[in-house]
């Protein structure tokens, strides 16, 4: 247990320290400022920097963690500010009620905006969100009766706590620090929780996330709403700070400023704070150059982006620097995987052995999928009994991976039906199919390369407990399961290393670990042997057999005939989207039709 | 009233169509959203104004400025985007925003923040029935028609144009044909620049003035028009532009002029909801 | 004409080609066969510059073309018919061929290339104004080959030309390949259909797991057991009777 906690410091046991430590620094800095400067000017700048800090924390969630190109983030800032202004000026509310209402309304408006917008990704999302912020800005300009038009709402008083208020700059500064502390605390908690992990996973590799059972749309919605709350609060404080709100709060300039802060902040709160200070202080010192501000900003942007051919890669490397890379050059001993032999039953993975059922693990009937004029899968039928190990072979273009994609829900068939473990899953989404006990690996490796090895598996493992509140015991159990999965495949020594730094063979093992941690009853392996050397192949054979012995039904696509013929119970041969033959391995290896499918028609006559 | 609005709408729509064509040409080949398009447009328009002020005749000014804008577009592409072509994440978008800032701020500094009046090329109106159509609008529509047909002929009847169409369908295979794809891309940016400059000039005729800070919202409208008609598709841009122009004019006429932009963008969002690939089809990136 | 020396190519962490050495001489038809995942397409793509190489050299007519930009290589006289055809779907047959003219070294050669294309593929001439996307699979493959000829390459690389074609069309296509070769075009083709490739080529290389397993005259390889080894692993006892035992696919599974 202790060992586990050492390598996985993100467990809730440490959530307090993850949150308290930065907060303490912030408090100390703030006290320092109060004590050492009496200059109201500096305190004002510090206040503004903290306001941006609060908003930037939220933006970091959206941009860095979720990877969403939300180019209209400023609109939440503006909405928070205006709601606050209206409540404060027109109704004379006190601070705390205002804060609560701002949070509520910002969240609701974001929810409304997100519903249409989240259908888009990438560049499209960028421009749609730009348009959205622009719409908000136009509304603020034109809805004169409520928003007072381009002039904005002025005369915003300082925060009122149960009748107490003050016009001293220190007063607002202290309140801002207080809110910033709460924001930072919330941010740290979110980021180190399972949600933070899941959002990173979604950003890194959508397909793998889907296969792990994540509902991406829902998660994106949650991130968007949560991050907008940060911006809304920041907008409220800004209203107090500037005593006036105007439509320019929703302009793209604000979003770009926050974006630069977030990017330079390199995904840690201290970096973001420093960036905020720099970007608030700098324009003040360059006051005389104010009209050139955008010009410099533009030059800065173009220059930085073009500096590296990869654009932001040098910052990205810093962002993930805390995850170590595996030293290159693996020696021979690392090649012996700690897997028990086929004879003994291994399992620390608690997969229960299923008795033979009266349904099939996988039952495909008349499955058809067409792409334009090409029939990828043609009236295919296949039954895999529970507990069996089936191999699927066939020449290039036979439709094998298409079949897997259909079975795991990534694409939908034109005709036919699919039953998995007695559920009809023909039209189901990948996350749903994953949750009834289907694990899958991909032909082109889809691991999360900048997450640690343990985190890779933890993403899948966390799924079951997503709906439960932040429960420490549950979290520890989940981490244990993930660790055990790594032990099963023999990768536990590399738990803290980044997934992308593992050599190819180990990455394949990692994928398998990810697929089995949620204790699937059906495991789909897509070319697991690709690129493995003979020693690794031997180990893979034993691993797959071990998995089968634990009671998991395994269906494996492979091109490496030798591999399949040695471990499979039955082999399913596909060609041109159809089933050519289903039989035992030895018979398949010498079947004339199979030889013809692979080597060509004339094989029979010539080879005799 | 209706026919009047219709005529106005077609006038505005032609302008939007021209601007949208420039925008979509770049997207068609590179799948790149050219955020500074509106700012390039404004630079071109100011350039025309500058030339007119120093006494160069109208037509010559436009020609010179169009060529200059084309060159500007190519220069921007080579310096700011070319290295980022393979990088499909935040970097190209940010670089584009940087360019937008440089252009709009540069314009602000050189020309000053206040709008300048822009001379009309023609005065007078023609009357059809009880509809009064300013000659300027007729000129706009005619010019748009000529340019669109010219582009259409180029893209469908010349070998170079065919190469551009090939590049927008399958860029790697186009390279396999032995074609220097960089030249094609630069050509697209050049054409985009020309259309931007002329489109901006026509906008300036219509409203009688230019101002340096509206480039951004013009780009958003161009995007809206392209998406309406199906982005990456020249004919779609024309249709989208016309529709957007008509929608705006009718909105201003029958609802309120204050809500003009809101309605345009709202239409964009609605169309995207119903038909993400636009009215004439095309390619979209849709999230899961 | 084409010489590959010590070529190594990786996709990220996955090394696909390990120290490949091969050569294609003028006038030959050379085939590269091997199981899937062996690296055949990777090899061709590296030759035309579509993939970066990790190590090694590629020489075309004694000039080093390793990592040279693709369009330059094509204009030097090396053509590729890519896997999966990749015709321009919204362009007509004529336009598809027109676009390929840029790869020829001068107008005259391009004209000659067009003539050759239409002469060898008369069916295409009939469908000159039809959009390429509406052609059948077989016609699209013909289109792709014809298009590659327009630039009058001296060496033509072909990636799995038989893929997705009905057997009759495959025969026609390979006859055409032979005719093209007789006109002086050297051919280097990659095929999954091993025996087909062996029948129509002069020499063959067999690729396995990213390395050259063996090479030799196609005639000799045809008659040996080597190919079965390379493809099916020759795992279990090497029985050479080809009687199939297909018992249908709803075999109840019984644990022993």
C-alpha cells in the first residue's frame, strides 16, 4: 500500500497537500505585498493580476486539459461582470448573494450555449465560439434597457459584506485574494481528481477514451460549464475593481490575453500566476506605447508560433516535464516479463471464471457495411463461444478491422445485428458497449503518450467510480486495480514513466493492460503482435493465454500466422468482407481456399 | 418596399459573396481558417483610398491595390503559416490571430482610428418600376458577376485551375503528380487577396467610409457565408454570400438595424445546427 | 536504375524497415511480396519521398533521392501508382490526366504520355468526360495507372495494383503492365497476391517483418516452398495436401 501511494501521489490522501501548499504561497505573497508596499498603484495592479488569474485557471481547464479551442471565453467573463453589475447597481445586493447568483447564471448560460456549439471540433469550434462571443458583445451593446449599451454600467460599489464596506484599495485586494484562494483550491482539487485525469485522456486520444467507456460529449459539457464559472467570478470581481463594465469585456482581445497567459503558464498554477503578473504589469509600464500594444502582441504571437516547427512543442515538453522519460536502451533482463506460465492460473486480476453459458460471447448475424460502392463487410456471421480464443485472419482489405469497429460501436452497420454477452448492441455507442464488459486494443496504438503508465490504466479503471462522490477508499481501490493490471502484464516497474517513452513492445502491453483493467468479459485485440521481436512474441502468447484462462473470451486479429496458429482455439478466415472458413488452426493452415486467398489463385496448381 | 429590399440585399450579397470566395479558396486547399482575411481586406481598401487621394484614377487604383494585396497575402502565407502547415493544433490559429493584430493595429497607427470617407465611383440611380437602385449597386453586382465568372472559368477550364481543384480534393496525390503544391497554395492566397481588396472597396462604396477595426467582424461574416453555402466550395461561397446579404438587409428592414450583426450570426449558428455541412455540402469537422 | 541501401524507416516508436537492400535494373519487372504489416507500402512511400527515412540511402539513376521532396522525384522520372488508387473524384478522366502532365519533363513528353495512356486504356478514352469518382473500382485502377504514365516515367512503382479488383480485371491489368514494360518502362511492384506477382515479374524480393527474407528469379521462387514459409509460417507439420475441410462456421466449441 505504501509503495502504491509513493508512485501515485494524486490519491486523495494528498489532495489536501496539493491544494494547501499553493494556497499558502499565495497567502504569503499577498501578505508580503500588503506589508511592503503602501503604494496603492501596485496593489491595484496586483488585484488586476489576480482577477486574470482566476479567469485563466478556468481557461486552462478548457484549453489545456480539455483541448477545446474555445476562442470566445471572454463572453463568460463579460456575463459574470454584467450580472454582477446589474445586481449591485440596480438592486444593491451584497457580495455573497451576488457571487452565488453570478455562479448560477453563468453556469446556466454556458449550458445553453454549449449545447449547439459542442458538436464542433478544432478550427470550426474556434470560429463558432468567436462568433458566439461576438454575439454576446452585440447583445450587450444593443440591449440598451438592461445593459446601458456601449457606455456600460457604471457606479459599481465596492463589495458589501453584511453592511461593511470600504473604499480602501487594500480592502478590495484582500477580498480578491480570498476569492483567488478559493478558486485555486477548487482548481487544484478538480485537476488532481479523477475528472482531471479523464479530461486529459480525452484530449490526448479520443478513440482510446471512447474505448475505455468515456462519454465524451458529457464530459466536455461539464468542463465547459465548470470553467466558465471561474470566468464569471473573475468578471464579478472585475466589476468591483473597475467600477464599470462595458461590452468590450466580451471582445476577442480578452480571450487572447487569457490564452497567452494559459499557454505561457505551461499547465501549472504558478506559471499561470507569473504570466498574469507579467501581462498585467507590462502594459502599465509601456503606457506610452499603448497604441502599439496589439502590434507587439501580434508580432509576439507570430514569432513564438513559428519559432519551432512544432509550434508549441517546446512549451508542451515543459508542461509534461514532471513525468520522466524511460532511459533508452533496454537490457536483456527487462525482456523477461513477470508472467506466470500457461499452466498455472495467475490472476491478480479478479476476473471470475464464467461457466459455459447458453449465449455466445459474440454473436454476429448478417452484418453488412458499405462505403460508397465498396462492400467492406458482406453479410458476415460469426459466433464466438464464451471463454474461447478466436483468431481472425485474412488478406489486406478483407474487412477485419472494420468488423472490430462495428462490434465495438465505432461505426454502425448498414444491415445485420450484433449481440455481445446476451445484449443486442447493434446501434450502441462505444462507451456503452465498453461498459457491458468489452475491452479493445487498436491496430495503430492508442495509448495516452503524455500520461504516466499508471495513469493510462487508471483512466479505464476510474470509469466505474465516476458517478460516486470523491471517496478516498474507492479511489485507493481503483488505483490498486490499475496497479494490479500493470503487474499482470509485467509493466508495474514503469508506473511513473510516460506512456510515450516506452518502447513499442511495451506500449502494446500497456494497451492490453488498459483493456483488461475494467475486467472485460470479451477482449478484442487488433494486431497485438505487430512489430514485436521473437522474445516479446513468446511473452505475448503467454499473456494472451493467461487472459483466456482467467475466463475472458478473446478475439484476436492478426497477420502473424504463426502466432495465431499456436494460440487460437479456432480461426476465422475473412476475405473480401466475407467469412471464408472457420476451423481449427492446423486445418486452416493447409486449406486450399485460405492459401488461395493469401497467395493467389495459381497457388494450388503450381505448389503441388 | 420588398423589391427595394431585394435589390439592396442582392447588392450586399454580392459583396459578401466576393469576400467569401476569397475565404473559401484558402480553406478549400489547406483546411485553414484564414482569420486575418478581413484585415487583409481593410489594408487593401485603405490602399485604394490612399492611391485615390494622391490622384490616381479609380480603376487604376483598384488594380494596383489588388495586386499589392495579392502580394501581401502571399508574403503572409510564406512567413507566418508555411512552417505550421503540418501542425494541426493551436499554433496556426494563433499565428493567424497574430497576423490579424499586426494588420489591424498597423492600420490603426498609420491611418488613425476615426473612419475616413470613401469616394463613390458613380453617382445617380436607375429606376425600375418604383425601385430605386443606386448605380453603385449595379456596378457592384456586375463586377461580382464578372469576377466570379472569370474565376469559374479559370478553375474549370485551365490546367492550373484544375490543379487547384485537384489539390483541394487530395493534396498528397497532387504532390505525386509532380506539382509544386506550394505554388498552388500561394496562388490561392493571391487570388484570395485580390477578391478581398475588391470586396472591401465595394463595401467602402456602399457605406461611404472605411474604418480600421471592422476587419474582424467582416471575417466572421465571410465565415458565416462560406459555412452557409458549404465551406471549401466556391459556388457555395457565392450562394452563401447572397443569402447572408439578403438576410441582413431584410432583418434591418423589417426588424431592427441594431440587431443586424446578431441576426447574421444567429443565422450562422442555426444553419450549423441543422446542416453542419452547409447548403451545398462540403467537408466539416464534427465532434463526437 | 533504383538502388536502396540499408534503408530503415520508423513510424514513431515502431520501426518498420530494418536495413533494406535491393535494386531494380533498367527494363526489369521486379516484384516485392510479403505478408501484411511486413512494410511493403512503407518501402514504396519512402522511395518517392512521402516518408522520412531513419537511415540508409535511396538512389535513382545514381542520384541520391533520399528524403528529397516528392514532386522533385516525380519530375526526375519516378512515378507511383499509390495503394487505393486515389483518383481525383470530382475531376473528369481527362482532367485527371491533364493534372499529371506537370510531372513530365517537357510538353512533348507529356503529349506522348497522354497518347500512350489513351492507347493502352481505350476504355478510358470512351469515358473521357466522366467524373473519375463515378468510375467502377476496376476502371479507377486503370485510371490511376494511366495517369502515372502521362508523366512518362522511366521507373514506375505500383502499390498493390490488384487490390479490390475482380480476377478477370486483374488478369487484364497485369497484361497491361507487361505491355507497359515492353514499351521501356521499368516496373517495381508491390503485391499481396504472391503468385500473381511471381508470374509476371522477372525477379522477386520477399519481405518479412521489415527485412528482406530472400530474393531471386521469380521462376525459381514459384516452384519452391519458400513462399509458403514466408506467408503462413510453415508452422505445423508441412503437409502438402490441399484438401479443405470447411465444416461451416457454427461449430459448437468444446473444451478439451
